[in-house]
């Protein structure tokens, strides 16, 4: 058996699970985090790929300044809010999402926010540099870039015993639609240099399966996991992710 990657003590579990609605997919991440926090879930790497467009606000993002609401309403693009920080994004076809649910005891680096960012994203940086045979950079706090253009944003939510670290990869996304759905963000990393979405973002133009395989190998995720917490997901959708008071709270 090959040696385990640094920081991974045993094979991680994984699931390739895209649920029917954006609300369910966001709720699934939080449900898995709660299971891990309670000690009922081992480390898991999840993938999901949306089939429709929707906006996702970071937990503290104000709707009025981060979303072109009129455009989203006329195009029937839902505006939702996730439980993690970071900026506002447009999700949809051509975007691959991943979610890592990790107990803090798994690795000492997970006990602080900056070290967690480096621990996770350094793995992804190496994996994707190898896959694409080019140099991938980590810029800002949580962005992965190629030639100074961003293709992956990431964020986390921390609990006492566990954390959720998730993000997305632009593979074959309609970047022009982002210009219409989202204004320039109120907070920007220095390296963005006030560039528009179209001038700042990049599609990797590779298959989701190749990216998934690269991440599965990076995390030594070899055991399939299928025990989906459907009841908890439905509860979170009904009480949070499908509720205006949550999505438009700021």
C-alpha cells in the first residue's frame, strides 16, 4: 500500500452527491458538519455540480451591495446564503463544488483559520499543478489562480470539534453571466487590481472527473460513503436555506 499523504492518518471517505435543489446542496454541507461535530462522521470529501444558476452569498454579505437583485429576479435566479464566510458567487453549470468535512483532531494545522487555509489549499495547489502541468498559485487568502486569474474560491466554517472547508472550480462556466448577476465586490484581494469579473476569472477548461480524481488522490479518499442524512438536510432547508429571513438577513 502506498504511503499516506502528510496529515492524513487513514483513507478518507468520499461521496459524489448532487441533490435536486441548490438549497438542499447547501444544507447537505451543514448537515455533514453537524454530524462530524457530534463525532458521528469521519472525514469526508464531497463533490457536487449544479445544473441551474443561483447566487450564493457568504454568511455576512449584504444583499443590497453584493447582488444585482433586479437582474436575478427577472432571470429567476435564486439568491441564497451559505453558512460559511467569503464572498458572493454565482453558481451553475460548468462549476464543480467540493466540500471537506474534517474533525479538528485530524491535523494540528486545522486549529487555526490561516493554517487551515494553507493546509487544504496547498494540497489542491500541488494536485492541480500536477494535473494541468503548469504552476498554480495561492493568492489572496483563499484563491487559487493561474496566470493571475482566479478559478477557485474557498471558505470555511468552524465548530468546536470539526470544520467545513468548501469551494468551487470554474471549469466551463458562463463567466459573462457573472457580470450581470453580481456587481464588483465590496471587498477585493489586492491582486485583483479592480479588474472586472470577466478580466479576473478563468475557466480551467478541463473535465470535472479529472479534477475530482486529482483531489481524491490528494486526500487519499478511497472509501465511498453513502449514508446521506436526508432528514437533517430537509430540516435545514425548511428552517433556513429556503427561508427569506435567512437568505436576506443582511
